[in-house]
C-alpha cells in the first residue's frame, strides 16, 4: 500500500542540531520525487536562546510561503494553532510546517495526565529537554489533526512518521485520536542505550542481561525511556536505523523492530569532477593556512590531513581513542609524512581567536608564500582555534595536556581542536563542513556507540577513505557489502571494537594511518575510488525501498482498523 500523504515530525526539521537533520534533509529529495508536495515535514517554530528563553528568530533553513494551504492557515490562526508554512531549503524543497509549542506548556500537566491514563507513560521524572520536546510533539500532532480534518478523509492513505522519543507523544496522540492514520516511529538511538554507553558502563557484552526499565531508574532516565518504550509498543510500525540498534531495541525496549531503515545519502551535495578538484584544493589550502598560522610553521600540501567530527560525545564517538591514536602516532617510526589531525567537534565555544584571525589575514594578504613560512613561532595554546568557556575542564584539551601533546615544532603529528559548527561563519575556517571534508586525506570515526554513522558515509561520498568500527551501523553495513572486514584499500577500514579493547583500537588506527602515509599515488587513488563506489550503494534511491515497506506495514494496520470500525 502506498501513502497519499506523509507527515513526518522531528525536532530537527529546519533546525540543524544533529545527525537526524542530515537524515531527513537528504532523504527529502527522494521522497519529494516519489510523492510531490504530499510529504509534509513538521518542525519546531521556536529556538532556545542562551538565556533559556525562546525566540522566534528566523530559521536559515526555512522559506515561508503564505499562499501554501492559505485557507487552512487562516483557520489555524482563528483556532489558536500558531503555524508557519513554507519550504525547507534543502534539495527537493519539501513543504515544511513550523509550529509554536510554547502555548501548550500551561496545560502540560493535563497532557501528561492523559498520556499516563491512556498509555502509562511516566512523565513524573521529567527534566531537561523532556518538556519542550513533549510540547512540540503534542503541537505537531495537533497540526496533523487540524490538516486532516480540513483537507482529508478516510479515503486517503495517510502516514504519520515520528522520529526519536522527542516525537513519541505526538505519535501516541495520533494513534488515539486518528486511528485511520498509519503511524511509524523511528528510534535513531535508544535513549537508555546511549545513556548506558555515555555513563562508561559496558553496553555490548552485557546487553542480553540489562533490563531497560531498571537501567532507566538507575540512570534517572525514566521519562524518556517510558515515552520511547510505549511509543515503540503502540505504533503500527516500529523502526530503527541499523541492525546493531535493532538488537538494543529487543533487549532494552523489549520490542523487536518491524523494519530497519538504514540512513542513505543524497549525492547532489557532492561537486562534479572539475569543481571537485578546485574545491578540494581550496579546502586543503584553508586547513593548512589555519594550521600554519596556529603552529607558526609551514606544513606543505604533502602533509597528511586527517579529521574526526560529529557530536561532542567524548567516549561514544571515540574522540578519546582518536587522541590516543594520534599520541601513539607521534612515536611511530613507520610514519612517512607529517600529519595534521583536526578534531571538528562543537564544544562550549566562546569566540574565535583574535590572534589567529590576525595571522590568517596576513597569510591572505601575502600571496605567493606557499613554501616560505610567514610565522616561525606558535601562538599560545597552539591546540585550539577558538577560545572555550571551559578551557580548563574540556575533555579534548585535558587529554592532550595529560599526554603532553603541545604541537611542538619537531613533532611529526599535530592535533588541532576546531570546537565549532562549520557553518561557514565560524570566524576562523569560514567554510561549511561539506566544503571542508573533501580536503581530508583520511577521516577517522572510531565510535563506541553509533547507531548508524553519518560522518563516515559523508566522508566516502566525498571520496575520502575512512576508518570506523563494527560498533557503528555504517561499519557493519560496509562489512556486509564487502563480504569481509573492510580495509583502508577498500575505502573503509572497519576495526573490531568491544567494550574492553580501547588500546587495541588505538593501535589499529595508528598502524593504518602509518601504512596509508606510505601509499603511492596510485594506491591512494584506488582507495579514494573504492570509497566513492561504496557511497553509491548507500544513496537514498537504494534505501528508500525500506521506507516503502514501513509505509505498507503501517497502512495495512490502519486499514484493518477502518474495516473493523
């Protein structure tokens, strides 16, 4: 069965805060091609300011259009539902509705009471982002309810797709109030699994023995776990993004998934051949300029540029292993090139360094000095590009200090922390992540907890070979495609990782980088070609069939309810 309308809600619609933004925004084009303007994304209409209050600042990813569903927009205004309708400014430009959820805070207790009464969801222990996520989720469901009653009826096949625990309340509301709509829930990572891993507890060896409800109590995660579990149990189709997270769902939510929806990629982001070479050259020049200005030396284009990136989850994303591996690489006699390793992870950033900005300005104003160092002394703290609010308590800087990693002149390996979103306006690099990632020679993502792993998929899409682990959904998928454990020659090196082999993983990374530094141009080109070929197998057009299967399951269950009625 195929849907006539698909409503999909997420906190990250037109709101770039994490990996789910990439999942939804890159999939939008493929969905638009199949269901033109009958795919409607619903996101939050407000953003939280640093002072904790909300503002209606414009989303840079949304373009309002008051002519879209103009008659319905007028009705919502009269009924007190505050929405803005327009287009999400990503490839495919799907319709997006942003909803103001703040008015529902005043009836929060009433909503949570209804949730407990109908679905036994425990909201008593709520804290942090639980309330704002729940009020948004409730408001998103009201949008769908209002739109459905205005334009649609039982004759249309309609899907409501909720992403993450944050949208669970809305899925349960639709399930209760509009049973003729097929509901899908995707958990991109179980809240309790992420919490177990983030609290330094061994997740995988003991997964079979963990009780999700018990762990939620122990880790003060009762409310998030409760909404996630009840949503998984009550929607028509429960899904996740990888086989590794599917195992988590069985053990921690006591519910097997109906379909695994692997995360694909839209390669319209990747520049064409001629443009690619020019952009890669520009990215490398910018990264080396930043390194040279910060370090007070001249690293030339033969330098091996390496990076890791993602959310600042120090252990879960393997940032700790990355630093460990670079520290060991410092003393590796097999290393054939100088290495500059960037950690591109948003921290508690204060401001871009003025002294670094001044040096970069001088480099820009002094062309033709590619092989002549302009600066011969490093800046103070030559490990970081932006000042942080918590310099003395930052995990990356703390670990580098512990290992005495100070980027000295005589050292072959330099590690630089770039602690901000690469949105093109960070004050130092001033290029977007997609314009920078293709300048790397190698990307490293040694994740401990990684339901899928967008960063390695993005790297290979931009022809950059990468290292990941078999605890990442993407790493497992790559092994399945290769029919073996991936090696760097295949474009993706997949390292076996367990709860306890941290040191072995660090050594494996060190050895792989050293081996790669000795590759001939032909070997590098082959690895780059294989990386690109693998990424083509993960395009959305290859993976969208899994979504069609989920739509079919949900619509069949909704149809059964209609018949019974």
